[in-house]
C-alpha cells in the first residue's frame, strides 16, 4: 500500500496539486454527499433534528438486529415451574419425604417457611407429556402452549438473588432491586425509539386473574433518570384504553392544535432561559398525546377483528382488560410499530390452594398466549417480534401448607425457574439448561437475570455494555456491571 508523504516532507507543488479541484470534480462529490444525506433523512427522520440525544437514541442499533419489537408477557406472582414446564417425576415418587439437606445446602428462606421444621417434597398434581418435534415437556394445564412448543425456546435455568416479590419483580424489570432505575422498555425506547411517530415506543397493559395477586406499580415501567418521554404509557382496562385523550366538551382538534402551538412557544422561551431538557420532553409528550388522539381509538377497537381471530384468542378478547384482550391488543400495537409492549398478569402467587388456583390462572392465559404466537406467525411477524413469557422467580419443590388436604402451595425459590421466548431470533424448538432431579439447583447452563437482559438487548441489535446513560457522575446500564449474552439462546 502506497503511503502519502508526511506533511513536512511534501513539496509546494504536491500541496498545490492536492488543493486543485475542478468544478466538475467538486459537483460530482457534492451530489454523492447530498444523496447520502437525503437517504439518511428518509431512513432516520430524526437524524438532522435539533436533538442532543446520543446516536443510539435516534433509532440506530449497534449492529444488525434479529428482532424489531418485543411483547413481554409477564406472569406476576411466580407461577410454579414444577406445575408448568419443568417436569420432575422424582418428586412424585418421593412425595412426603424430607428434602435432603445436601440439596438445600442451607439456602435462606422467606418468613413464610423459615419456621417450618420439616420440608416435605411434593410432586406436581398435574400430568405432563412431551409435545412437538422438540419433545418439550408441558403440563396438562397448558394444552394450547403445548401446540406451539416448536416455536419456543425454554430456559430452565433462570436464577436471581431476590427472594421476595417486590425486589425480584423490580430486578426482573429494571436490572436493579432498588427503585428509580429505567425499566427494560424505557431503555429500548431510549436506544431505539418507536417505529411509529403516532404511538409511544413503550406501552403497558394490565390484567388480573382469579388467583392470589401481587400488586404491580408504576416504578416497574418508569423511565427512572431517563427523559420522561421514555416512560411506559399505561393503557386503561376500561373501554377508553388511554385516559384523557379526548378533547374537552365544547372543544375540537383545531382548538387543541392552537393551544399546543401557543404552549410550545411558551415552553421554548422557558427552555431558552433555563436549558432544562425536561421542558422539551414535556413538549414531545403533548405532541404525542395529540397524535395518539387519532391513532389509538382505531387501534384499540378490537370489535373489527375477523371472526377467526376472535375464535383463536377466545371470546374474552372482546372484554377490555382481560388477558386475552391484552394479548390481541399487544399484537395490534406491535404490528403498528410499538417497540416494547409489556403485559402484567396478576394472580400467580400460590402459597396455598395451588391445586385449585393454578388451573384457573392457566385457563385465563394459555389459549391467548398460544394464539398470540400463531397470530404473529401467520402474519409473518413472529420472526421480527420477540415474545417473552416469564416471571420474577420460581417455586420450591417442598410443600407449604397441609399436603394431606391438597390445599398446599409452594414458597419462593430464586435458585432456578423457567421462562421462555419465541420468535425474534431465538432458537425455536429447544430447551436450554437443566436443573437437578429435585428441581432445586441448576446442573448446567445457568442464566442470570443480567444475562437474560444482555441477551434480549443483543437480539434487538444493542450491545448491553454500550447502551448507557450518565447520571450523578456515573454511567448506568440495564445490566449494571454484570451480564453476558447467552449464545445458546440465539438462532
């Protein structure tokens, strides 16, 4: 390769030659530059805006993504992995016997079982069978999910440090057990933005089942220290799915437009004086709400869905606020370009009466969960949409309550639990990791919460170590100071 001479060694004639550019040469190069700029502005509308946000927040992934969007079906309260997807026949054979001390190894317990003098093992009350070409084990409680196992990657070895609901739930959603950290949806909104300028990048849907529920709260979808435009927009369970979008009585959209224009001028003056970026964030929120007035009512009208789709999700999908309705709405939001749709379904906290409550919870969720996967697949959207089904921790293999009366439950178990993913670049029809024959400890391929977050970001084209935000003198990220991408989960 021929190297140019160093500047101090260049002759006057050489420098004059480098400076000499013909008009034709200049215009030719200029046209290429303008063409590139025009193409960039079409592909990334905010590329030449006044935004001072880093490049990542302009909708540019760090590398080619495998998924464009996420639908996260969070089963709040911790459904038992031993009654759903982690089959352990030894527990049925040893039912009533004590959990060996060599297995428990002094693990700390919650206050609900720390006073127990005995830890009798209990097997699943429900039958398991293998399904699909993958031969995945699935409980009889989930017959519809059993039909789509070849689209699913089961993770049997999730684990966490938290042993109680609030810190475990907060950790799973924000990467930290303390509050005021941005949620996963907020990080992706910050990093990638929305594909649809008329809709938020991050939407939240809530439903409640028929079991014992744990509460959910806004800190789970908070923007934390990120700009408030990245906070999850909560949809209501009423027929008016987003509150306060309608114009006040006696006002129309022209009045609203004029009001926003005048308010924007005042806020701009305020920003020029104080330079607070939150002022601009609020203006963006006002404008988003204005655009949502047109987009949301049509999008949330599920009555116009064809009969075959209603049949697929079940009749409950026409009842606002049900899990089935939220699954169908999640598909519509995702299809419309919402980057991250988060569902929270409460009612899985079975410390007692697991035999009676868990089938009701499964009945509420099984059909529409499978329908969501099938619906996305038939629309050609599953390959670019990552569907996550998960919870905050697992359940113990020993009994809580009276085993003889079938009103027992299981306590919290952070050492291992099951989650699964479908679509969006994951290895379909596979099971990753293995727990021991007691379903108590991980035997191989553990996946920590930080590893899970790193992998999800990777599937979205984001390097978890580079998606950062400086706050109080320190750079923060979703995975904090840990986390590794798990290649075994990626196709």
